[in-house]
């Protein structure tokens, strides 16, 4: 039986079970990241009906959480440096909790947007604090595998939220129908998030603070005790010494460190910004935020649309596992190239199908042949994205920057990623109302750009030590 990580004792060997338990709790922030991002999918049409909003404001409501996420990602690291990693996890959990309840009981469209932004701040904080904490707590031999729990948490969170949405809608007979206590099913979709948020909050009280933060905060004895329990007493003293040395040679990340000759920034920073933006500009989150509305708009029933969405999220989980298995053998850059080519083909197919579909009452309707082809193309898009740009963007951003600028560069790239996500999400309803063929044609264009960008700008990082990364 593993020992409790909160009461450190001397161990002769790494306490693998304790490290795994702690990493899973930390990665639960990734689960809530995915859950909160996708939960609105099943409620979009109900929100539009409930508050009588047009496509533009509806898109802003869906995307509003992403504005909070951008702020959370940009400032979360600085707050964690001041308060500690674990207190910030608790703050994120509380933000998820109050947002879930708030979204479920709102009586106005404006308050819905407010509570979505609150939850979005939690998403942004969780998106950076979990991988940072895991990297600082885990032994080097298992750091990569444990770090991948963040991405797995995200895709599992998306799957569970979409599955819960489908279950609640089926239970009530539709997302707009009353379910319990006089509240419609779409409200319970949001409030269901309170359960994993509460579990995350409780779990955060059972894990130790990061040894790196403890040393930085002037508590090296506590850091050594945590390391002794998790990694063995033999290495704990040496680890504390190395942490002290690294802190003496470092300064706080500064945006001024990113300055260079290429339009004011270092070339490697522009590569990170490009990766972050293109990951979103291919339109992946249209699938996870709007797929129910999309499939209903082209002729599928609400029940069938929920089923299709859940199948797509299962596909996303499966290909993420494949990506984790392939990343070291195939390489980051090669996976990006494969993914870009596959995304361009599948998105191009969707664009042609939507552009040539029969129009009934102002909306394209896919026929008996085009409908199944569109479903296959949409899921192939998810496959190619999930095995490449989904996880590889996060892997590369964590590896590609030199040590001295990593923190500041990650803050900028993370901010750009969430803003790009927001731009795609907020513009889709208006684009779709104009032409789904045009919308998916635009995403096809960015998939082709991502292919050229990878060929010209992205360097392979597989097998290169972090200390050897260059500007």
C-alpha cells in the first residue's frame, strides 16, 4: 500500500503509486478544462430558444469562456509563483464549481455570459498549472508519461461532458424540456459539472506542494521531505541542491526576454505563436462546441446529433492514446505533417459537401449519400487532429523554448491559443448562417497553411535535451 504523500516519510525507492495518485489529481484540472469547454455543446440550441438570441450573440456566449481562459492562462503562472501550485488548483476548482451552479440558474443571457467567463478563468489556470506541477513533482524517468495525463484528462473531460449532455437530454425528452425541480435539461448539463469540480477541490487538499515552490519560498526542509516520500531519500538531498542552484541562476520570466529582430520577437517565439494559432484556426472546436447544432442544421434529429457527438468524442480519446504511443517513435514534426495533410483533405471534403448540398428553408440538407460521407469526413478530421496537432502543439510548446525564455514564451503562446480559439468559436454561427461551405473552406485553407508552416518553420525536438534548445 502506498504511503500518503501529505505525510512524508523516508523511502528507499520512488513511491510510484503516490506519484501516480498525485499526478492524476493534478491532471483532473485537465479533465475539467475539457468538460467545461465542451459542456455548452448540448445546450446551444436550448440557450438560443430560451433567450431568443441571434447567431452573433450566441457565438459570443459560447466563446465567452475562452476570454476568461486567455486571462487565466496568461496570469495563472504568476499567481502560482506567489501563492503556490496547490492553492491555485483550489482556486481553479472553486471557479469551476461556482460557474457550474451559476450557469444552471441564470435568468438572463448576460449572466450566462458572466458565469461562463468565470469558468473560463478556471479553464485557463488549469491548462497551465497541471503540467507545471506534474513536471515539478515527478521523477525524471516517468515525467513524460505522467505529463501526458493532462492531454488525456482534456479529451476524457470532453467525452464525459458530451455523454452527460446526451444522457440528460434523452432523460428529459429534449434539451429544452424540464427535468428535475422545474429546471430544464440544459441547465442540469451545466450544473452536473459541480460534481467533478467538487472532487477536484477535495483532491487538492490531499496533495503536497511542489518542491520547487517550497524551495523558492524558503522551505527547503519541507521540499526535501516531499521528495523523500515520492522519489526516495537517496535523491532528495541532491534534488533540493539542484533546485537551489537553478533558482540562483534564473530570474522571473519577463516579456522583454522575448524581444528579437523578427518583427520585434525572437523567431522561436513566432513559431510558438504560429503553432498555437493554427491549432485553433483549423476549426477543431467547432466540432466540439457546435456539432449538435451543425448536424441538426443539415437534417439529423437532436437525438442522432447527440449520438454522433459522443461517437466523435470517443474517437478523440482513442486517437490521443495513439498519439502518446507514437510521439517518441515517429517524431513531433512528422506527426504534424501527417495531421495537416489529413485535415486538409477531410475539411475540404466537408466544404464541398456543404457547398453543394440542397438548400431547404435557407439551410443545407445532406442527402442519403452525402450525410454518411460528411460523418466519415468529420470523424477523419478528428482522427488526424487528435493524433497530431491536438497533443503535439502542447508537447512542442513545452519543449521548444530555451530555458531562459520558456515561462514568458509559454504565457504568450497560451494567450494566443485561447484568443484564436475564441475567434473561431465566436465567428462560426455567423459564418455558418452565411454558408457552411465557406466556413469549412476557410478551415481547409488554414489546414494547408499549417502544412506549409510545419515544413518551413518547425524543427524536430524528439531526443533533444531541454537544455540544448536554441532560439
